């Protein structure tokens, strides 16, 4: 398969941090970008979920409870909101 080049502009700090992560996984930037592109084609979609539901730098557990708050109820003979059981899930 013929190869082609892609030129992109990216924040230098993001690039540096990404290179560190890729390096720790034994990857270089080109291989990591190719993995992303191949997964995009394979899934015919982005290989991750884009969401505004989770605030940046927040605790993931708290963010998830915040996302679920008011959306789900506990199944059973009672109808209690998920928040009532948060203390038992920590």
C-alpha cells in the first residue's frame, strides 16, 4: 500500500507529553497516530467517546456519580435514587 505524509500543527507541550506516553508503551509518534487512524477506519468512528459530561481535573468517581445523578433508579421493591447508596459504593 502506498504511503503518504500528514503534516499537523499541535501544541508543543501536548506533543511532548504524548511522546512520553507513547515511548513508555514502546511506540513512536508515527506509530501511535497510525494506530489511531486504523482504529478510526476499523470502527468507522472515533476510537473513544467524546463527552462534556465529565469536568476536566475532577475525580472520576465523583464525575460518574454526577453524571448518573437523577438518571437511574435502583431496581427492586423500592424506588430509591442512586445517591442514597453512594456511601456504600465507596
